[in-house]
C-alpha cells in the first residue's frame, strides 16, 4: 500500500526513499532502461530482457538494472544509461538507438570491461565518465 503524504517532511522522506532506490553501491554498475510507453513501442522491453539475460550469462554480480520513464532523448529510443553506483541519475553514459545487438555490447564491453561504446552515446553535454 502506498504511503500517505500528510506533510512536507513526509514528501521529503518519500523523495529520499525514491532516490535510495535509484542509487547503487560505488562498486556497482547501475543500468537504467527508459521504459515509457513509446520507449516500449521502440523495443525497450526486448532491450531490458537482453541486458538482464546477458548480465546473468556473463556472471556479472555487480550490476543493478532499473527502469525509468522518459529520458528526454525520445528521438533515440530505446535509451539506456550506464553509471557507477556513486553517480547520480543522468551523470552516466547514455546510449541511444539500443537494439538487441547493442544491448549485448553494453554488457560485454561496458559492464564487463568498462569500455564506453563511444559510437552509441547520445545526448551527452557533460563529460563522459570513463572508469
Ligand atoms: S518517451 Fe522514450 S525517451 Fe522519451
């Protein structure tokens, strides 16, 4: 059952809970898949499934996969962000036009070896974090 918000402090606590759910541990990769309706229509469901399956196949235990809504990069759906657990949402590397093949590459190159797929980065006006 959803928590009832009765005060400003309740709202702040709810916000913090949500931020905690999005955060990861510093040694963790956090993979965020845009899953708004039109992201799904563009294939995000298959991308999410592929990333999940490949993370398991590769035996990567330091990966947290979460879903979000619109990233604002609608022109490049499906969109996937990869960040370290100690980075805030939006500070990681954002990949666009992600299909099954690119989703596998994200796992086998970025999550496994820390290699950024520079050719697939979209919408980044900040420095790309390269571990
Ligand atoms: S609705 Fe999918 S990124 Fe905007």
